[in-house]
C-alpha cells in the first residue's frame, strides 16, 4: 500500500471515530434482506467509510462433544486464505483495498467485523465474501493456527484465573457445551481434521442465524444489496441444533483446586437474571452498587479499602443465551482469601437484607446514564452496539430510551429485587491456590 494511501486510511479512520459525537442522536433503520436476514443501519454520509458487523448465533456451543475447539479453530482460519489465495495474498488484497476484517468466536456467537472505504466497498465485500463462503482451509494454515491454539491452551494450564474459570464451568454447567473451554483441549484440538473444520464452517455460518448492522456511508438499498451478495453461497440453515438451556449447578459450596501459587484466585456466582426481565435494570444498578462500580462499590470498599485483602474485587451480570449468572472474582493471598470470602458473603447477605440507600441509587444512576453516551464515539463502536442490540432482541429505539429506563428504577423496586434475586445460600465459590483456613465442601476437587 502506498504511503499516500496509508496516510489517507489513517485520516479516514480518525474521522470515523469522530463521525457521530457523544450524545448525538442515533437513528436505527430496521431492514430485511430478500433472503430474510435482518439488517440494522445507521446512515452517516459525512465521511466515505463503512463499519459492518455480522453475528452468527451458535458460536462454539455448536461444537460436537468430542470435537470441542473445532469452531474456534475454524474461525481462526477464516482470514488464512480464501478461494485460490493463500493467507499472504489475502492479506495483501485487503491491505491494497485499505480494508480490515476480523473474526472471533465465543460460546454463543461467531463474529465478523469489517471496515472499508466507500470507494473500495464492492471489492472489499467480494473479498470478505470469499473468506466466509470459500475459506481455503489448507493444511499448512490448519497446522499453523492449531499450533497457536495449542500455545494458548498450554499457557492457560499455568494461569490460576484460567484454571478457576475451567473448574467453575465444569462444575456449573454439567453436560452443556458451556462446561468446557471453547478452545478445546490439547487432545481434542489434536484430533481435528480438515473435514471436521469444513463441517464446523457449514454449521456455524448459516443465514437464518445471522444478524447484521452497518454504520456509515451507505444507504438502505445499498446495504440490502451488499448483504445479499455477501451471503450468497452460505447455507440457509444450520444442520446443527442450538444446545438449549443449561441446568445450573450452584449449590452454595466451596470448591478448592490445589495449585502452587502464593495468591488464590476465587470465582463466585449465583443465578442471575435474563436481559428480557422487567427487573433487569434494577438488577443492573444493584450490581453496580454491590461490585460493578469499581472503587465506589461495596465489595471494593469492604474487601480492599477497609481490610486490604485484595487489589481488586468485582461482580458482574452474565446473560448467555442458555444461562444467566451473577458472577464475581477476587484474588487474595493464601492466608487471607478465607477472610475475603467471608466479607463477600456478608456483603451479599447485607444487601439482600437491607437493600441500598437512596444516595447509592442516585449515584449509580448518575454514573450509568452519564457514561452511556461515551460509548458512541465512532462508526465502529455504534455498529457493535447495534448488532448486539439485535442479538439481544432489543428495539431500535433502545439507545434513545435506555437512560430513561434506568432513571425509572425506584428505591422500592431495587430493594425488592435485592430481596428476591440475591441468594447467599446459592453463592458458590471455586478457589484455585492453596488457601488457608478453608474447608472445601463435599465433592470439592483438591487434587
């Protein structure tokens, strides 16, 4: 790519970040492509740039039980050559067009992001389509990406946080795909063949599970035609069913995984709340006050500021397609983690029993409503937000009404939700380390 083109792309990207200033109205158009794919569009013709986001529902949860990691490996190969191009040629073509593509996968979604200049949009879409419809999956690339995945897995086997996450998932999700890492294991990844990868591609990239959002210099008709061309050749439906709701195991126990480290890592969780629940925003504010608000949260104040038991403790709501959790994490020295867990349990119970104060609620509302407009700092972030709204089933006017819904939460409502949702008896801990003064519950893994 010429020096001039590199400078021009940099200028366009900076412009894209400034295209829609914080607080500006974001008007979402709800469209439908002739094949049935739902499209959301935010038009902005101030700069010749388009951000495109695609989400395919299913993600790594579509892996066969004995082929865990195959969707992750397949996704990593989408940018490693397509059609008759190898990975180097594919990268050169994208660079020449001043386009960028990225691919990722989590438990529920396969994600594709594209950034392109208006003048090169048609060529960029054709190149992106090749990566989705006709990835090369050549053996050299398979071996190289497999080695990268294996390196990540090997690294995670030495990371207390990753070990805790694996142990927590295995205990909590049972026989659901969530119970095992989307990366797979060294053995499962080693067993994957090119045919397995092709089958995973066919299962994961189906049009009836696709959501699309675009922001920038493109009209409704142009976007509809673009997506119709982009998806031509993808299967209409997946031949693999979605896994269904997970049966959560959260008995309120403490599980200890023995690992030689001076500091224990603990993951804790209880059942959460669905994004569609009318009390969601009350729970969202409640979590901010309890453990999601950084140094202003109760957990941080009690565990770190008051007692010095940790550098950080936090909680968060998790809304997976097939499981809702209220989770948290803390790390503390082996001889102090027992006290940290006692304090967390006490704060969980106290918030359930006594609720929050009017001032805490007001402060949480002020923070959440004030911070929200800052997310809309460019075309690419807006496209991400818009496609996530689609996936979650939110209306197109959610951006305009979200802060009103937060401000509508009353003190009576949030304290009722605290009583109904917080459940200290089900708050379950998985600890990795060599914690002192903790007696694992029956059935804990101490090997």
